[in-house]
């Protein structure tokens, strides 16, 4: 029994080492990717539910590896967040996305709103506002077409600091949307107090529409509350026509999801704009 215990212990140590090893490799590769600017920004259309027109896009980061493969955000954002590497990555994403949006604005799609995700760590970073301010000047993008998606968890994790940053963002003329609404420490208080423009209803409330009566009630309530507060509502994860029709009947403003399009590389997004006639 003593031997088995020892063997188990060795196996456990080996497994630990392997995980620690993988983590170190990931961190090292991420550092190289930041230096080499190996991140791509993909775009998923946001659609005006009543008309089906594309009103904007969400920028979503992808990591292009040396072998050509793409690593999705969920495989590196958490580590980037823990190590602080999300700050330079986020800056590269924001810069690339603003430049791209400006190109589209100048080529006949002047109405497209660009949404970019901001994480807790980015929100806490002292240089954020300066970076955005300089970027707006450098790219000459219309700030009212720039929107930041921030989760309620990120906002609530340091309320006082978050309010100040959100107010600065508003001062620059850009907008703020609450991402994954309904999944975090929701507080109705911040909806009133914070300078936000809209709510993004989390996919988990959308996926079982219209059959799940609870989700139906939740989405209906969120939309009616948003109406009362003068906020827009976007539903994420719209995958089928039944969900879309339900969201329309609930008077939800915007939708995003595989039904319309998955996130696309810039060139493919541009072709989508052309074929859908822009609006
Ligand atoms: P999110 O902000 O909630 O983004 C929506 C995610 O849902 C995206 O995953 C998108 O591809 C996926 N999605 C879109 N439509 C559908 C659908 O109809 N069905 C399903 N099942 N999924 C759909 P993605 O691109 O893998 O991004 C995952 C998360 O990584 C994002 O969640 C966001 O939290 C984070 N992220 C992505 N890009 C960035 C970035 O540039 N900066 C920061 N800070 N976080 C990012
Ligand atoms: Ca988002
Ligand atoms: Ca979301
Ligand atoms: Ca979500």
C-alpha cells in the first residue's frame, strides 16, 4: 500500500509538472505572439432584428500560430488576463479593429458600429484612456461608432474605479454595452448609475427560446426594463429562425449569432457586406 501511495504521488507530481510545463510554454508563446503581432481580428455582424440589416460588428481576437492554425480566445485569454498580457494584446486588437473599421467607414459603410471587448485587467490598466484617446486621433474614427463590451462582473469587481473609467470613455464619445448580461453579479443599481448604452443578453438565455418559459420571461423582462431605462438590447447566440422570430416578437433591438454569420476574417466580412447590400 505504501508503494502504491508513492507511485500515485509520483504520477500526481508528473501530471502537475506537465501542466505547469504546458502553462509555461503557453506563456512563452504568447509573449512571442505579442512581439510578432500574431493576432488577427475577426468580425461578427450585429443585425437589426426588425429589418435584418447589418448595423455593425463585434471584433473577436484570434491567435495565428506558426503552423498556420488558429487558437480561439478561450484558450489564451484567461492566461493573458492572469499575466497581464491581455493589455498589449487588447491594444493590438483595438488598434487593428479601429483601422479596419475606418477603412469600411470610408468605403461606403459609414454607419457600421464597431464593438470591442474589454476585460477586467484592461479596465484596471492606467493607460487605457490615454491609449483610446490617441488611437481615436490616429485612426480618425468617429468615436460614436466605437462601443466597448464589458461584462457586469468586470464592472462590479471594482465599482468605483470602473465608473470613473466608463465616464472617461463616454467623455471621449465612445459607448459602453454590458456584455453577458444576466450571468454575473447583476445589480440594477449600476444600470441606473453607469453611463451605459445597451445590454447584451447572454447566449444562455437565448439558446432555449422559445420553448423554455423561464428564458422567455427573462428576455421579455430584460427588454421591457431596458426600454424603460432607454437602453438598447442585443441578443447573442442567435442560431435559428425560431429564436430570431421570438426575439423580434419580444421587441429586442439587435441580434448576433451563427444564424446570420459566424465571426469572419476581415476579407470575408467585407464580402458579406457587399452581398447583403450594407444595410
Ligand atoms: P463574448 O464576448 O461573449 O463573444 C461571443 C462569443 O460567442 C464568441 O466566441 C463568438 O464566436 C461566439 N458566438 C457567436 N455567435 C454564436 C452562436 O450563434 N452560437 C454560439 N455557440 N457561439 C456564438 P469567441 O470568438 O471564441 O470569443 C470568446 C470570448 O473571448 C468572448 O466572449 C470574449 O469574452 C473573449 N474575447 C474575444 N475576443 C476578445 C478581445 O479582443 N478582447 C477581450 N478582452 N476578450 C475577447
Ligand atoms: Ca462580447
Ligand atoms: Ca457576450
Ligand atoms: Ca456570452
